[in-house]
């Protein structure tokens, strides 16, 4: 009775199953057929799945317990109703006998026999129900009721036998008084049984409310915790996917640079002068290196300027009239090209439009959408 799987709501089971399968599908890589989560994320995922399983089992168990509680409450109510009807039949049987004794009318005797047969039938039905429940308290109540009914009909039979053999008025009054006592005992027994049943029903209702509150708390907190765990797993998967994409992009970029280096080496071998070499290198940088624009400038020592002599790619108009100084004191000399030449080392500017060193060229660069730049001394 712990699991009660047949009582679990079908849509809830399907929801939990689909949620688990969705996370598994998101974590599985079909191309390499391996689990892509690290140990910590896998443990978190397993905890989330375990919480969902626990929620399902708790919900199932609560539903089973509630159904059993409702069955017990309904059984107690039915037992009280059947006992009350049985007592009414016994009272009717005694009334018919009293009427028979007073009037001598055989019709009242027939009515008594019918009431007695009905009482025995109801008592048998009550006995079967209580035996089927197999609860000790109900069996005790049944024994008390049977004893009271048996005493009532034994007394009624004694009254009939005494009336047929002849009975004085004093003896009749005494027997009627005894019958009243038996009926009062029956009513008292019924009242006690009814009180015990009512207390049992109230206790069951209180326990049902407590189980319902606990089940709701488990479902709410467990579902919330599971969702948070799965959300963390999804974020971790997204982070891992981003890392993988960045790594792939970096590998692709390195491959482009190696390819560019190879093409430049071939250009150096094939070209016989700078007029051919410089444009070819710029072209290779754009076509094989993935750059938008590549240009080569030569130093004008007299004017302390860098003069573009070759370019290729998008936005070559950027170089028209551009001013690049070698003087560190000039704003036009503190950019990537000036610093690279003075320090004789590559200079990488990752944020061209917001770097203060490239401020003199921001307006010009904004027209062409430059995001970064690099200067390499040759």
C-alpha cells in the first residue's frame, strides 16, 4: 500500500517523465554518444531526478492513504446508520409485542415476527461488514450490539411464552419494566458506540488534513527545489555549450592564422619586389585570415608619419587622409600603430571604439563599424 501506483495521477506521472527525458536529451550528445555533464552537475541532476521520484511516491502514498481514510470514514458512517436502523427494528418488535399482550391481536404478533426477521437480516449484514473490515474496535462493537439484540429477543420470546401460559398483571408489569431496562441498555450501548465512532471519524479527518498539508508541502518544496536544480543544470549546459563554441571559434581562428602565415610565406617566395608583395599579403590576410581590412604602411622618417602603401578589404576608404604619427607626445602617435612601431612588438586593441588610445580615429572608425584592430611591426 506504500506505492499505490494505480492511484497516481496520470498527467503528473507523464509530466515528471517528460521533464526527466528533456533534461537527459539536453545533456546527451548523439554525435559522440557520451554524457557531457561533469561530476558535480551529474550529481545535481541525479538529486533533481531523485526529488521528482520522491514527490511522485509521496503523492501516490498520500492519495492511497486518503482513499483508505475516506473508506474508513464511510464505513463508520454506514455502521452507525445500520446500527440505528437495527435498533429501530428492535424497538418496533418490542412495541408490537406490547400491543399483542395488551390487545391479544395476532396481527401484532405477525408484525413482531416480521420485525424480528428484518432485525436478524440487518444484524447478519452488519456482521459481514464488520468481519470484512477486520478491525478490532469494530468487532468489539459488533459483539456488544449482538449481545443487546440477543437479550432483547430472548426477553420478547419469554414475554410471549408467559402470555400464552397465563401471566398475572403484576408479573406482566415486572416483565415490561425489565424490557424497558433492556431497551435503555441498548440505547446506552448505541450512544457509546456512536460517540466512539464520531471520535474515530474526527481523528481520521484531522489526520487526513495533516497528511494533505504535509503532501502539499513536499510537492511544493520538492518541485521548487527540482526546478532550481534543473535550471542550474540547464545553465551549466548552456555555459558548457558556450565554452565549446568559444573553443571551436578559437581553433578556427588559429587555423585561419596558420593558413594566413602559410600564404604569406608563399607570397614572399613568389613576389620579387615590395610592390607585388605588399598587396598580396593584404589580400591573403582578408581572404585566408578572416580580417575585414588589412593594410601595410611605411615609416616616413622625415615627417615622422606612417603612410599606407597597400590595402585590401572592406572600408579601404578608412585609410584616405588618415594621420598616424610616430611621436609619443602626439595623440595621433599613441594609437596601436605608433605604439607597435616604437616598442617593436604587436599591439592588439580589442575594443577599438571605446579605447582612449584610439580616440583620434573613433569618428572615422564608426563609419566602418570597426570593433578591434591589431598592429604588427614588419
